[in-house]
C-alpha cells in the first residue's frame, strides 16, 4: 500500500514552454501533497504544500506564478512549470500524506525535467 | 524540525550490519526520529520512525538513546541495493509540514 506515482518520469522541453507534472496517490487518499526540488548532488528542498481544495502554500523564494500547483482531488496534484528556463532543470519529487493520523510521507519516483 | 547531524558517508561490507548514526541533541520531547533513504535518481523511501523506544520493522531497526540525543539506524544484513543516501529527520508526529532534509549519509555497500 501507500504508492505514489508521478508522470512523466522524464521530460525535455524547450525554453519558454510550460510543463505539467502529475502526482497521484494510487491506493490512498492524500489530504496533503508536497512538492520538492532536487538539484544534482544536493538534498531535497521543499517547494510547496498542497491541500486538497485549497490554495498551495509556497516556501520562501519559490515563485507561485511560475510553479502552479493544483490539488483538485484527494488523489491528484499537479505542478506546472510555466515559461521554463534552463535553470529550472531539476528533479521534481512529490510526496503525499494520508491524513492526520498518518505520520509518514510517501514519495513519488520523481520527474527529471531538462529545459534546453 | 529538529537539527540533525550525520556523517557524510560510510562504507559497509555486503552481508554485514550497517549502523548509521544520527545526532539530534536539540530534539524536543514531542518530536519523533524519522529515517528515509534515497536511492540514486529515485524518490525517498520511508524506513522507520520512533519516539523513545527502540523500533524494528521489516526493513531496519532504530535504536534511540535514553536521553534521545542520538539514534542509530541498523540495517541487519546489508545488500548492494541498500546503497543510498540515508536521512535522519526529527519532527512532530503527524506534522502537517513538508520534510526538511539535511545532507544525509551516503551509505555505500561494498561487495
């Protein structure tokens, strides 16, 4: 149980285009989902917290207009990188929390974004 | 989340027990110790968590000192697939916030 998937696993796009990444909890309902970013040889950095049916909360320094997050259902959150630039190339990882009684977070496999 | 300190890297022979230490001297009374690991180019994987009692599951054992200032994650019979970066995180049970990852320990299992 507690499986989280991401799609796509890898994407290459041209500078200036937008890319959407999906995060799904496959066998549980996720009241909260989180988006992280990881640059090469660095640790994961939290970007934003997404609660179903409400606006995402962004960490300091993360542009909300550039990284659009939608959490329309209890099993799906999407991250859209708008007007992507080469510096946005990174490994994007989502995680899901099953509810207030669940303490651990379950992570997706990650999406490798390369912006040319 | 509590500040944690881990060695940058460790080696362990395949088949032996891997013991990964973590210092969390400023952990508060209601914060648990969580361990995650990240295999290269994959998302992190939850391993185990505990408050003050030792814990064991199918993946690992967690030994927490009585004063809770440090803990050790034990992989009893390490395999090559256990090569990963291991993160120790101190946080409240059921915390609604995202996780704060430190630099972790890069565990390399040697054949």
